[in-house]
């Protein structure tokens, strides 16, 4: 079996989020038959602090498969998930997490609370970081530089 990354699709979702003036984070969930869901951040558009790309993609993928578990599915996301999203990833029972840029300020996987290392965490996905990290970092840097007027 040949590995195929879906990070390019996640980067497209992140760019679309930036176009909506949302923090440019994109997520894609892939199952055995292919892409189940794609999403970018929509917290401002929806006035919903939980409308992170990962949560929106998990909701859409669960609806697509008709169940609350995404066993055997993979999540590609452009930025290290925050603690809320890491908990959602665990609850959805995603098999693998692939993420791009590290998030020293708000990350919850390799930074901060490291959600998957807690005994209260019932499921830990396989984790692969640094996938297209430079592209993700560059997009975030440009977005926030534009906000600062730099």
C-alpha cells in the first residue's frame, strides 16, 4: 500500500478560511473509500467558538458515515490541534492524526496539555507531525502579518 497525503486538500481549506477572514486552518478526514469531509475554520462566520476546522470535519464525517465513531479514518490538519480538538479526535476514535505546523501557543498534542498523554484520554491516535509544516506556517504568518498591518 502506498501512502498518500491529503495535506494539499487541508491547505486548500485553510486558504479558503483565510479568504473568509478566519484563522487559516484546514482539515480533511479520509476513510477507506476516500475523502469523507473537508472543512476550514468558521468560528467568526458561525459565531461559534467550537467551529474549528477539525470539529467541523469530524461532524461532517460522522454524518457521512452515519455513526459517532470514525474508526479506521485519518485526519489531516494544517495546524497542531488545540486541546478541544484533540479531545474531539479522541472521542471520534480517529486512527491517525497528520498535522502540519506546531502550535506552541495553543496546541494540545505536542505542546501545552498534551491531551493524548492523560490517563483520562480513552483513545490515542497514531500521530505524525510536520506534514507540509512550512506551507502551513507560511500561510499563518502571512495571515497574522496582514492583521498587524505589517
